[in-house]
C-alpha cells in the first residue's frame, strides 16, 4: 500500500472486495433500504430479508445466515420468506447434498416483480370492470370503480412499453455481466 489511509482510498473510488466491507455500514444500508420498502407498504421482516439478500454478493443466503445477519428468529425468517416467495421476489433452492434451503433473489428481480404485477393488474381490472357493471357505470360508485379499472388498464399498456424501453436502456449501462438480482 502507498501509505494512504482507507478513507483516502475509498474517497478516490478504489474498488473494495467483499472482505473489505464495513459490516456496520452494510447493516445500516440494509436497515435503511428495508425501512424505505416498509414505508412503501411491504411487510417489515420481508423488507429486511429482501434487503439483506439484495446486499449479498451471491444474492443468496440460508435461513440461519439471514437470522444471524439480521439478528432475528428463524420463525421471522420463515414468515418473511413465505411472503417473498408468494410475491415472486425470492426463490428457494436446495443446497446440493444438504437438506438446507437457500433463498435467492431471482436474476431478473425487478423485471420479474413488475411483470408479475402486470398479472395482478389484469385480474384487478377484470374484477373492477365486472364490479362497475354490477353497480351501474353511471352511479357514483360504479363510475369510481370504472375509472379505477381504466387506470389499471392504462398502467398495463404503459408497463409493457416501459419494460421494453428498460431492456434497451440496460444494454447501454456499464453493469457487471450476470449480476444476480440486478436487472434482466
């Protein structure tokens, strides 16, 4: 080393390996991002587990690793994982030769998450259109529900184009190849 301090090296943008990370700073990031996701409506423990997986280089941890990293119980990990798998944000895989499951972010986490929302929007739209017809589209409640259905229909049409534009934009970015959970 040339005698420069760790702060000077970091300030100059030096690339640090996983072993060089400040564990407390990583934990603060995980909690901060989890807090942001919780404020947006995600369950608190699911937010914390998701953020921990996102911050992991392999985007993959066991239940025991998650419990240790987040200082939570295995039951809390289990509940969070159940939620995250239900909403297609995390997958389970068996470690070869082991009975332990690993929980992994999907390689295309944000794309997959928004694409699955498209399916939800389709179901909501159908139900809302039926509700508007049931209530009468010219009643105040029916009109409100019809407008909500139209909003979801609009979102779906825009989401398809947005996802295509993301695919094209991502190709222009200088991202590491095969970064788990990063994009598409």
